[in-house]
C-alpha cells in the first residue's frame, strides 16, 4: 500500500484526511511543518499532503526543503490551504508543489488529486522506465 504523509495543524483536518485516504493508503500524520519534514526524511513516503499554514515551518517551507534534498526530491507534493486564490496557488507551485487543492475540499476531489499525483509520480519514476 502506498504511504502518504498528511501534515496539518488542525486535528479535524488530519482526521478527515485519514478517513478519506486510509482505505487505500498507509497514512503518516504530522502536526506541523517541523514534524512533517522529520517524518518525510525518516520514512521517505512517495506522497505528501502539506497544509500551507502550520506552526514552525509552513507547508511551502517543507516543500522547498523536500525539493532541495536529493533523498526527497521525487516526493509528490499536494499543497492544501484555506486560501485558494490564484496567487496562493502560484506560490505553492513556485515552492515546488505538484498539485494544489483549496479547503474545503470534497473527499472525491481529494482522492482524485492524490491518485493523479500518484500516477504522475509512478510514470516519472526511473524504476518505471
């Protein structure tokens, strides 16, 4: 089963994401950006869902750190935020995010975004060629 790291400082959002993803994915939870980065480096899951606004390091900070580390450069990153403006989306993509989803999101939209990211990452992986 594919592993996904979920990082959000709101327990209810983490719980919702676990309910949505747990039937198809192994979920690792982080409460803030610092914990997320530590877990990403330790477990190196292929996918991460990062909230933009978290204490310590933001989701965008974590995304930049992932992209600058050879061990985690290939991690698929979906950024989520309550601020879903085009400017917010542009900032997330500039930080290295692969996808962006505004809160509130539907369970179906979340699953589609994660599946799309998973499919894109598998197609881009050197092992798949």
